[in-house]
C-alpha cells in the first residue's frame, strides 16, 4: 500500500509539473508589456486571485509633447493573453499617480498603495526629469479590483505630521505582520527603506529604516522576511527575522540583461509573487521592468521601458522564456 501511495503522489506531482511547464512553455518572450518611443511600462504590482493575474503598473505616455504618468491595470489567466489596459488615475502632472506597490485584502475590500510623482509642465525636451519633493504615498480602495476609489494620503509619519513636513517619499508596499495578524506594515523609499505600522491602514506610526535602494517588495518565506529592492541596476535582496536587523544577500539579480537590448539600460522595480503553494504554478514569479537600450539618465526613463517576467523555485535560481 505504501508503494502504491508513493506512486500516486509521484504521478500527481508529475501532472502538476507538466501543467506548469505547459503554461510557462507557451510564453515565447520574457516581455509582458513592451514600451516604445512614446510609451513606458514601469513598476509592476501583481495579485493572483480566483485564477486571474491582476497586473498594475505605471503607464507613462507622451501626449502632444507632454508626458503624463498614470496607474493602470490589465488582467490575464495565462500571462500571455492580456485584457485591454485600463487607466485608474486622473490625467494631471501635478499628481501623476504611479508606482503601485501591491494589492492587499483588508476587511471587505481591496487596497492598492501607490505614489504621486509630480512633474508640472513636463515636456519631451526636458527628458528625463524626476519627480518633485512633493511626491507622497497614497492608497485606493476597490470592491472588485476594476473600479477604484479616489486616492487617500497615507500619513505614515504619524497623524500630527503635516503634508509639507512628511518629506519626499515614493514606492509604498503593504505587508501583514506574520506574528500579529492585525498589524500592517508599510515599506517606502525615503533616504533608505522606511517602515511604518498601522492596525487600520489609516492611523500610522513610524518605526525605522534600513539602508537600501528603491521599490521595496517584501514577502515571508522560509521563516524570514525577504526584501527585494532596486539598487543602481538590478534587483537586490535582504532578509530579516524581525524587520529590524537586515542581512544582504550577496548577489544582485540582473537575469538575462546581458542578452536583452530592451533592458540594457537598467533592470529594476522587481516584485515577487509567491505561488509556490499553488498547484498550477508551484513557483515564485518575479515581475520587473527593464529600460533600454539607453540608460534612464540618457533618456529611456519615460519611454522604452517594458515589464518582464522570470520565475524560480527557490528565489536563487531564475528562469525566463527562452532560458
């Protein structure tokens, strides 16, 4: 009986692997959304829910020589065929809502965190130009993942700190504490990666920071918090047992950059979706964006940026279509 049970488990595992390989094998490119001279796809944030991937991202568009940033979304069941892109934030260079961090379930609604990246009167002859000191972080709410509320300011420095005194901050990411289910963390970029906590996603308390780049993305794996972030180029990784003491992993992920003209300038903004427990996938999925062939400083910041995909079983060894 034990032998038959072992054979049955092996057979089921084999079917799961075949299903995973079949789906991933249909992807003929590591690029999910490809930018061009007037469009950039940046800063992916991903949720997998009821068999559907919901991909949120920064959509940068050149319109009548002016450059606008939006937060947009698309969805897919197979990572290959995507819905039409839907813009969910207003057209306004004084705000330029962008860089969605992630989507979490809180009470009976979905919550998306994102930033502003103000660049008033930004035109193509100024490229590249980075966001002003008024960049702040916000949340939006939804019942169905398609229609979203107006953005609400996240006062992550505390309720008594004014908008002006909060300082420039970008790239929020929300994470539920593993030990205290009522406690939520917000990671964001401000002179390193800062952390604040809340019990209602409205009232926040500042906690501290760790030296790091931008675009934090955090998951809990193998009994540790794993922080992915963006250095000058590539995707860096730190780990912590307590969110206070952080240890750097030695390697910086650059994936297939040496062979990808579309990402030659920079690979950045990596976010990892943990689907290791999902029988259909059994992988970690890494979504990121690459820009090129020029560097961002040379001009491929608000154009020629594309969203890419890679996957791994252990967060160390990565594969992508064609590898």
